[in-house]
């Protein structure tokens, strides 16, 4: 029984700028180096597990920002594994375009980079066929999984692509892929990229379409451990395992400050929240009713606590300590305003809009005071 072993990774985003994250220039540079180090460790895992194939499912680098030095770094890493077949499906951040390093540099002979024409590469020594297709622009509104003909089902058939699995929106700009199509074509494994969280389609658990996730998280919407997938596959089945790769995590904590009277008390509680999170990105969301005498200077508090972790963001989601029930009973301008706003809030189903209306209510009461 012939067995193919592989590592599946993607969404590495080498040379990401982190311009919208609030990172200082020094920490952004440090983070870019950490992502390079993580990519080197992925190659270490390829060597350690002696896999036959490496799949990279798009967004290996940031096309708009990647330096030639980083492109050559990638090539040198690939040269460490000359006996491993490497398959790359360019994504929306690293599309296969005329000025891409995918086109302008010489890549090792063991590297195959897919374009927007569906193609299969035969691996007869493993009784396998690797199919792939990639982005040739920033957006791809339609499925590119067309043109499949005469698939040999006696072989291990694997698809490598970057896209959005089972997105019901007709306006999805990032290669919408349907589980039903994958199931109909009968792939034994689909190495997906684009979503930075590991997983597969929940509605079709029998479809082996799997996101490997990003090896390093890139924002607070990417909590938890991140890594790569190690797999072993035959025509009889597949076994996979997750290998953790991330150096840091993005962690969000909520803190109710309703019973806190002073900034000193608040800072003391925050230090407890930050304990043991020295290496991480931390966001603390302040909630509850804020003592109106407390001067909540977020910028100052952040500057005093930022050294307790790699990066700190504090969000003020508190509301003033108004007794709304008592205000509703008053027959003055504040009472009328409060009743009218609460009526609007009660009629609103959208939770985000409710938050905005509550904020408007408290800002209005502050103004009236």
C-alpha cells in the first residue's frame, strides 16, 4: 500500500507590514522576523518528519511589500529540502502576476507554482496526482475549480488551492469553493488556505477540505494556537495531526470595573490579568458601570502597563453609572430623553446597534448634565 506523507501550511504572510495593528516600527520589525523564523521551523518539521510533499496554500508572502532579500530567503529554505516536492497555490496576497517574485526569480526544480489554469502533477512513485490552481489577481469572484476531466480514482488525488469554503454570498471576492463540488469530484484531500483558523466545512464533515490556518496569528480575531498539518494518506484513508508553531498568541480579556473606585485599583487588577502573558498580544476590554469620578485615561494607563506583555490594547466599553430606572421616572428633559432612547433600544434587534444607542444615551445624559 503506497503512502504519501505531507505537511500542509499556508497564510504565512512574510513581510507583512502590520500598519493597522498599532505596533511600533521596532515591534513590527521584530514580528516580521519572528514570522521568518517560524517559516524556517516549518522547513525543520518537513525534515524532521521526512515527508514527501509540502503544500503551501497561498499567501506565503505579501506581494506589495516583500523584499528581494525575503524572496531569496524563501528559496534558500526550499533548497534545504531538495528531495521534497513543493506545491504552491498563490493567494490573494501573493498572486501570480507579471512582477511577482514567483515569475521573476529562478525557483528550485522541486518547486511547482500553480497559476489560474487547473493543472495536475503526477507523482507515480506515490500513486498520487496533485491538482492546483492559484490567484492571478487580488480578487477572484468565481470558482476556478473547473475543467477537471478524466480524474483517475485509483490514485490519491489532492487539490491545493486558496479560497473561501461554502461562502453563500454571491459577492465573495476570494475564490468561493463549494463542498458539494469537492465531494462530487472525489478528492481524497483538499489543502485549503485563506482562513487563518484550522478547520474544515462543518456541513460536510466527510469532505476532506481542510484549512491549515496561519502558523502565526496576525490579529485579535485569530485567538488560540496556530500551526501546520502533518498528514499521511493512502487510498484507504487519511490521518492528520496538528503541529503547534506560533511563538505568540492574541488574547482578549474582559474586565468589569463596576465596583472599582480608583485608577490605582484598576491598574492593580489589570496587572493580575496580564500575569504570565509577557510574550503575548493582549486586549483588555473594560466593561460595566464606570464611577463618574474616575478619570479613565486609556492612553496613560496603557503606557504604564504596556511593559507587562508584548503588545497591549485597552478598549473602554464601559458606561457611566447612571440609574436609568430612576431617570425614567422623572418628568424633566433627562427623563423624557431616557425613556425615548430606551424605547428605541428595546425595538432594536441588532446587538451592535443596541451598543451604539446605549452609547448615544450616555453621551446625551453627559451633555444634559
